[in-house]
C-alpha cells in the first residue's frame, strides 16, 4: 500500500464512521468535490498536507488522529 491509497482508505473509513458521503465531506471541509473524489478514487498522487488538514477539520479530528492507524505506521518508503 502506498501513501495515496492509505489516505484514500482512511477518508472512506472516517466517512463511514460518521455516516456521511465523500461529497458531504467536501462540502463541510471546503475541499472541492473533484479533489476529494480524485483522492478516494486513487487519481491523486500528491495529496497536500493543507488538503488533508482541511478534511480533518471537516471531520472534526486532528491531523494526528488522521494518521494514527496501522496503515500509516507500516508504510514503506516510496522511491520515485
């Protein structure tokens, strides 16, 4: 799993926990619907920290909470 996939999975997981759609998340976070859709559909490779922070604000969690999962703890280094 790469970082983009881990971010996408985490967003989907958090939306399910809160019983909201990805489109609702885009509205409450102020991130465009196309950007959120690109992230969750694995079309976005370089997801900015500012974007993740906005999504976290919309989900009412800290950025630390977002990344505190096993998927992020076990990511291997990506070499391009």
